[in-house]
C-alpha cells in the first residue's frame, strides 16, 4: 500500500536507503523536490509530474567522502603523485557515489595555485586539500627530502590564502633519520592553525613511528 502523495520532482523507488546520521538502513522510497529531500518512507506515491526511477538493487545514500586522494593530474609529471599518478576528480567521483574528495598533499606552496586553478576550481566534485610542506609537493620523493624545500612560513601563508579549501599540512615520504619534515609541518600547522598529516613511507630505526605517535 502506498503512503500519501508527496509533492516532488524526483522519486527513487525501492532502494536500500543508508543514512547513518538518522540511523536508517531499510528498503524505502526517497522523494526529492528541486535540491531538497522531502520524504523518506516505504511506498511513497509520487505527485503527477514527478520523474520516477526504479532503484531496486541499488544503495541510496548521502554523498560519500574520500578522505585520501591524489588529484593533481594536470601537472603531467610522469610517475609522480603530482602528475600522472593522480586522477581528475570528476572522472571517478560521482559514478562511485563520492561527492567530496580530499587531496592528501599532492601540491606544495610553490605549485598549489596551479593545482587549484587547473583542477580544484574546474571540478564539479567538491575538493578539499592538504598542502605539502615540501614546496613542490609530490613531484618526486627526492624533492621531499632537503631542508631547502621546507618553508613553514610560506606554506602557512598559502594555506591561509586558500583557507576555503585547505584542511591541513602534509609531511610525506621523508627518508632521512631526523624529524625535519614532521617538525616543519608542525610549525606550518601551528602558524596556520591547521592539523597535520604524516605519511612516512619509510620507517627508520632512528625515528621509530611509535616515538611520533607517543609524543605529547
């Protein structure tokens, strides 16, 4: 038996609705009017002009967030995360139910503007990003090692300039036995008021991982 008619422009019928925030996991219909969800219930009766789509066998859920991506594909650098190992967000996001992606530090202070102009601002996917403490980002592991590429003040300034999309500072792929990359990222994080993300990639006995996570 259908419920009362709901005025809507789109009705998704028969899908498995997953809505963790409202503790819903059930076979239901979902009614949309314009850009707003106006009804979730079993057996909704659509209004006269509504588009009705049978989604039996499908999952209907709020947009997913992919919190670790690399999206600086426009850099065109072979075999680099800031380059050919990245993807353009719209090529992979919506078809997998993802509406928001977070880039994990592909670009640094020296090329973040390029990353934003050529990828982030052109994407229909909502994109946030960490900014790499290494000035050129993830062009190569070798370029993420030297003290000259770590500039906490400049990194903090770029993070603030792009504060609407930058969510943190990234330290990555550092293979030396000291903590310079992490310490520099911490300084940038303190200056910008942002958290940091640490991805060693290389574990050295001189700076064991448990020392990092065990620090106060």
